[in-house]
C-alpha cells in the first residue's frame, strides 16, 4: 500500500510496504534439476530500486548469466551480481537471465533483494527430479534486434536539464500533475498534464538523423529516465563507466550527466519522463518530437 505525500514526491518517492513477484510474496517455481531456465525480470514498482542477487547460483552445479536487458541482447557483457555487488534494476527496467538449475532435487536459486539493513527473498526457483545435465555453454548469443546504429563522433548534441520546478508553477490538468503540486521539471518546464495545450517538445528531432542527448541531473535524487518509441545506448557519464547496451531506460544518478546516442527513426511525439511515478506526476515529464 502506498500513501502518497508531497514530502515523498519532492524526494525519492513513496516506498510500498509489500514486495511481490507476479503479485505473490516469494512464489516458488519448480524446474527440472540441471535444466536451463530463462528468467525475465521486470521492475514494475513505481518507486523502488531493486538491488538483486541470485542466491544459490554457483552451488550444486547451478550457474547464471545475464543475456539481455530492456528487451535487447547485450552489446557489452554485464557482470554477474554478487552479495557485495548486487545488480540494480530501477522502475521500468528489465533483465533477461539464463540460469542453469542445481543438480539436486530440492535445491533452490533465490532471487534476493538486498539493502544494508535487510535481505529479502522475492522468488524461488526449485530443482525437481533427476538432473538433465545441461550447461550454459550450450546457449548461443541472442540475435541482435534490428536497430539502426550510428557513429557517435561529431553528432549534434541536444542538452536537457532534469531537476527542480520553478516556484509558482502549478499543474493545469490531466493524469500527470494530478497530485496538485509540482516539484520537478525538464529544462525548467514542469509537465502541465496530458490534456494541457501549447506544450513544446523538449527536443525536436529530424527523422532518420542520429543525435546525442546530454541528460544532466541537477537534483540530489536518482531518476530512471524512460523514452517511448525510440531506443538509445549510453555513450559516457561524468561519474561512472556505463556499458553501451541498447535500452529505453537509463538511471540518471544524483548530479550525474549522461550522453546517450540514438537514431531518430520512429516519427511521432514520444513521452520522455521519470519512471518514479511521483516525480512524473509532479512535473518530471515531457515529450520528444521526431518528424
């Protein structure tokens, strides 16, 4: 259950009190021992960043590999998460995991949520029957999606600022902004509602052209930024090294600037917003026009 408040919306958002997988608390899924399982994880929580490990992998013959993210095969490998270095899946992000089940009936692989204060199981994969003796080495790389690539050098750069909302600006109407106040904006323009009139795009891109979008977070909060209708890949960050995998959602950490590259190949007006719903509903949304 979530009780939204202005205080939470102006910060990291409201965390729910119950965590589920497929709307159940720690469901158990049975799979043949020694078999290969493809596990697709989607973070549909509108606030929580999930720091995940897969406990039981690398025991009793079990093994795991990340094979895709956000609907795309990996261009660059992602490291397997460990208790000391979990993988973070933010609202709106997805992962595809290949798991080789343990050899012994009754052995578990547990998808586990970790923070400094708690370790909580989210879902359990349980081995049943005699081992099939499969191996991750049998897996071929996933075929790439049909996405136009680009040379990142010399491209036009479109700059955007994600951050606070100017004082005195109030939402007009529509689903976004319906909490009744604004705290966030893109380029100092908070989203005024889905039915508001006369709103300009945050970027006006020409169909078929490649671009670099420079996303600057001036706030002390993290924002999973999602672009509808297009795909992009990270190019550089001022704070960390990012794998350049195709995606539609990027976590913009506090005070971070990230360059993303894309080819504007899908015409239309496409929503561009934070996937923390309280941030979106209090101004951190806009749209990109491709024409």
